[in-house]
C-alpha cells in the first residue's frame, strides 16, 4: 500500500509540485494551502472551490493531519486553555492557549515526551516516544485557533515552542513548522512573534543562528554554574555553561535579537542572592534578559520560591544592570505546567 502524502507539512513550493504531479494547475496549491492553514479545515470535502474529481484524488493521494482533543481545561481566573491532544498513532501531547494584552499565544509541543531529564519537569518522565511532524505542530496551533473562533476571541498572534519536548532535537521539522505558520496565506504569524526554548543544545543553537530567522531564542539556564546546572539539567554535562553562553552570544550577534535566559526559581535550590550575583557576572555585556519563573508544581517534589525570595533575586540582578522580568503565572488551576496532563493520561492508560 502506497503511503499517502502528509499534505499539511508541505511548503507552498512542495504543494505546487504535488499539484503538477497530479496534472493540476499550480494555482490549486494556493487554494489547498489556504483551506488547510488559514481556514483550518480537516477534510478535502470541505474545500468547496476545488473540483469534485480533484477532491476525490486528494483523498486517495494525501492525508490531512488532525489531532483529537481528549481533554480541554479552562482556567476560570485568567482564561488559559490547556488541550490534551491525541496523535494518529495514539501518542498524546499538550498545547496551551495563553491570553495576554498583546495577543493570543499558543505554547506547542515538539515531541511526544522528552529525554532531556530536567529534574523539575513532568514532560521528561518516561522519555521520548517520537518527534512530531511539522503538520502535527501546525495542527496544535489550529486547535487553539478553532477554539478562539468559537469564542469570537480573534486569532493566534504568537507561538512559543515551550511545550513537551526539546525543539532543537527535532530541528528540521521545527524549522519547517516555523516557516509554515509564517506564510501570509496561512496563519501569517510574524517570525518576531515566535519564541523557541531550548535546554541548551550548543551545535543546534549555532546552526539556528545561521538560518536568518528573527525569532526569539529562550535558553533554559536555571543555574549560573556547571555544578548546580548539571544537577538540574543533565544536558549540561554535554555542554558546559561557558560554551552555552558563547553560543547564545553568537545568536544575539548574528540575529540582532535579544536572548532570553529562563531561570526557574526553586525553593532552597537556586534562589539565593549569591547565585543572583553569579548570574549577573555570567551575563555581563550580553544582549539578553532574564525571565524569572516561579516554579509551577509538576508533581516531582520541588517547590517554587516564595514571593519574597523571588523579589530579592530580581533586585540583585537589577542592581547589576541585568534586564529582568518575573513571568506572570498563568493556568496554575488547570495543571498548565508542561507534561502534567500527558503524564496523568498515560498513568490512566496503564491502570
């Protein structure tokens, strides 16, 4: 049996070539792309401006990636929506719709599971099953977009790759996804409204710097030295902190984009003023800012720092002239920390 083409993962150029192979005029590719990426349809039958014969041929030759919503949770306080989504092979991922004054953001997963092993993250429990395709990641955004349409809440304007998985381990599919959501005839999301978060894969950060895409790089730092960082993030054993800072500096220089360093404050682990001073010295002179994150409970036995300690850590960085913000907590009432729903669903399936 011939495998059907993954049409939602195709670029406009690939879609035009696909239409030529079917003996159709190239302009049909633009029609199909708009139906898939702008209108978010999930069947060829819904593409009513295509001839019936072409729709029937597409059913034979291609498949439209669709994710089933297993669970949807809405935080009544801030409107955050968390989706547990089923992939075609039965794996599950999470996507989160976040509402800000500057627009609607979707946090997408890039892998089913994660093997980075960060001690405070629920996503890494059980390892990684597989990479997501570009089409599956696009569908995560479209699930959120359909929800917004149903609520008359506008459009998705920002995307953050901070969900389940390490984006730079799925490099090619992630770059394809970013280019697809940027297409003006599709979702039309500005590159400058895309943030990619990484645990710190140094070779891939350098490769990303050469892509010419003005996206924001967010580096999960969480400690200012190798001794503490290797306790929190096993990937730090491969890439010492000075190598990571050098790669981040190269990214900032080549793209002109300020690098965000994410720092989850963990009670009694990495939140004392001495470490704040060490962090400030580490980042001196770098085009960056620090995003302090009060740790969202993930069921792994760690607690976020109390508000007073968060303020004290922030004040130290400010005294050293380091730009710093404290991330506003969203979705705490619906288990919005990465991987919590997927982990719970997996536990139920093995009962």
